[in-house]
């Protein structure tokens, strides 16, 4: 008996582009049908859109996936911190400018770490633009920001002296970058060393330490926005999927549970994993995200 060979799946083409936004060059990855619902992926510290390199092809069969690098990260421009404001307001402005340039007015958004405060600013500026949320270790509540990791950062917020600034220098070292990828992981052998090697090479660029210390300081503006974000969640009830690494010491699970308070229909999943959940459990998390977006954006 003869059988017809099965054709391999058609590979997903991911394009790597840079958009000049009034003189600022913002890099982004994009894939998927141009007329499909848009999914925006927003990365966190200390990485870039590189963290979504495997998720993008998984989603691009049904969605138009856009993943920018925030200012000072990845392949986006990283001007000297004395010449450019490294704030979440500015990051959100540039992401909004990119979406406008691409003709995107409505989109689902995956928020992670720094991607959360960036997305919240987008939501507050245009409350009807976001069609669905995927929340991965990204806070919209004070809960979870009261542990030992945050103590020196909060001292810096309260008193931004050179001494308190320099005390945070350890957060941009190779040891800490690797720690973020490996701590709390159920399957550390699944996490490629390329992650922290690539991230650290970019963190080590001349002047980038000050870029990151500026972001650490500006993170202190986010808790004041949380009540408005929570009101937006309650008022708009965006379809929301929470997928959270429960062992994360930076954004622990205490920050995940409050979403259940404001979003009674939230789909909620905690995993035995750390900060970079997508590296540890892609076999479980990728299908959850794909299924959720397919149901909510169909």
C-alpha cells in the first residue's frame, strides 16, 4: 500500500522592520494576514520583542501580530538618556504612533512586565481600542510590589539621590539577567542561554545602564495610575486571559489575583514557573493564548 506524503506546514514569515516616527527609529516584528485581527505583544525588562520570537509564528496563522521593541531596548533606538525621556508615557506615545502609522485602531494586547504600564497608558488614552487582554506577570494593582525586590526601587522613587540610583546597578548585571530567566522555573533546561546572552549584550551598550535606571525611576509613576486602570477594567470588561508564572519574585502571584476581583469573567491560570513563563511552558501557554484569542476575536 502506498501513502501520499504529507506536505510540511507552510512556514510563517516574520518580518523585521524599523519605522521612523518623527526621527525616532522604532523596531518591530510583524507577521500574519494583513486583514486579520491585530494582536500587539509588549515586552518587559530586560528583554525585547525577542521574547516573543516563538509565540509570534504560533499566533500568526489567524492574527496580525505586531511586537515592537520599546525605546532603549532591542533594536529600537537608544539615544543618550540626557537627550531622550525614558518614561512609560514616552514609550506608550511611540507605540501609539507606530499603530497609527500602520493603520491599526483596534487590537488585542499581550502585556508583560514593562509592557503592562505601556498598555495601560494606551487604554486610558483610548478606552475602546483594546479588544482583549492577555496578562502575563504584569501588574495593575499594588499587591505584589511589597517584597524585598521592590524595597530598594521604592527607596529610589522616594529619594532619587545618586546613591539610591547606584544601588540599583546590580539589576542590569549578567547575574541578574540570567536569574530572571532561570529562577523559579519548573523546566530550566528548556530556557535557552541565548536569552540572557542577547539581553545582556544590549544592556551592556555604552550608556544603556542609565537608560534602565531612568526607567526604574519612572516605574514609580505607575501605582498612581492603577485606580484609573482598574476603573477602566471594571467599566469596559475587556475579555481577559491571565497566564502567570507563580514563582516570579519580581511580579509574584499576589499581583495576579486582583484581576479576578474586577473581571468576573477572567480566564485565570497560574503556572509552576517564573518570570519568563513563555520560555518554560510554551507547550501549555501558547495553545491557551491562541484558543482564547480565537474565541474572543473571531
